[in-house]
């Protein structure tokens, strides 16, 4: 079997489908990947300290710092930005974790709570199931 690669980027609707099928951690990672242009290796390695300043001050767009250790080629660090949507997904993920360091980090509560997330997920699942049902 031969693998065929499509020479195109995924569109906005495909990103929405991916985000709708993910748990909070993956949703935050995929949203940041889609909006920031960071490489997959870079997005898996950062710590809270790389985004904490803008998260605490609720600054949008939120700056993500990629230090030299995480940059390709390791010749200099850089930064990129993400929008409110990715920040909200990141806050939901951070508040689902049960670590003392996150509770005392000063990061504000997400406007989308875990209960809201679960309700939205159930509604989307019901809509998808109803659209795929045979008439």
C-alpha cells in the first residue's frame, strides 16, 4: 500500500473537527500549533513559565516564548503569539490538572469551565450523530 501525501494545509473546518474530537490537553496543543506555527517538538517541550506572564495579565494575543533550547538549530530563541481561543483551551487544560504549582501560579480561571466543555462536547456529539443518521 502506498501512502499519498496531499500538498495542502488543513482548512478551518478540519481544524474545528480535530479540536472537537480532542481532550483538553490535546485541544490546547492543537490550537496552539494551528495558530502559532510552532513545530511539534517545540510545542511539547515548553513550560508554564514560557507563557505565564501574558496568561496572568490576560493579555491577548498571548506571547509564547521559545528559548534557544527549544528552537530548531538552537542558534537563538524567538517568540510567537496565539489568540483568545487557544488561550482559553490552554486555561481549561491547566485547570484540569491537579498540581499545586498550577493552583498557585496566578493564572486566571478560564471563561470556559470543564462543565461547560463537557456540555458542549455532548451537544456536538449529538449533532454529529444526528447528521450522519440514515433518513
